[in-house]
C-alpha cells in the first residue's frame, strides 16, 4: 500500500464512523423521553405531602427583645 491509498482508507473510515455516530445519537435522543424538573417533582410528591394553604408562622408572636430595645430605630438615614 502506498501513502495515498492509506490516506483514502483512513478518511473514508472517519466519514463512515461520523455518519454512523450521527444516526446512532439521533436515534437515541428520540428514544429517551425528556422530563422537566417540575414534572419529576410533581410525580414524586403526588399523594405524599399534604397541600398547605396557610403559613403556620404567619401569626407568630414577636419574641425578639432586640426589636423593642433598639434605640436607633427612628433615626433618619443619610441619603448620601
């Protein structure tokens, strides 16, 4: 085999591998369905967690003493 024949064989083998890879990858993408994160979350939580309509901490008591003892609460803030 001379150098020209070897180059032709290598180039044709690369073309055949490229075409076969393209068809294989395009077929495998159609075969696997795609799911979004929202679909997976909805299917995982279906019937597992109760739906909460209210926030349980909405009417929490104010137990932080720093809010009542802050002497700098009503100071005007410099806009510059």
